[in-house]
């Protein structure tokens, strides 16, 4: 079972970035999938998740700026980020869990992360 993120990089404030997470080794179509981020010196926080039925939940600061989606046929999770701010910087992780929820994700599958830096 493996999740691998890609798409991170350096972007200017106000810019956009698209992240992808490819899963292998299991059928993720039945999983709740989520994006998390961790800034230096801060705890990891959830950005958004999408359940297997398509239900989506965003963290407050991500609402209206980020869009999470999934392509089950490709085993891929996406995060389209726009109007990026310096405080969006951090390592972004994708995660998979049989059910949604903070506790459930902790014991789920995680990718190694991809770095996002928002700076001028």
C-alpha cells in the first residue's frame, strides 16, 4: 500500500498550485481520502477530505480557495489550490482511511509529503 504526492513547489502569494496523490496496492475507491499540511513548528492539520460517496469537507481557511477531488479509476486524489497565502506553506500530505475522521486518519495510510512554499 503506497501513497505518493506530487505537485509541490514555490509559488508567489496569490498564485495557484495543483497537488496530486497516486495510490497503489489497494482499491482506494472505498476509502475516505484527505489532504493535510504541516508548517514548521506547528501541528499537522487537515485541509480537506472527500469521502467515498463524494462528500467533501474543507478546513475553514481552505473554503473558497481550495478544491479537493478524486478520480477513483486512476486511484488519484487532487488538491487544486488558488489565491495562495504565505500561511499556506508547509508539507502537504495525502492520507487514506476506511472512514473519515481525525482519529481514523491517524491510523490510516500516509504519503511522504510534498513541500509547498508560498513566498515572494
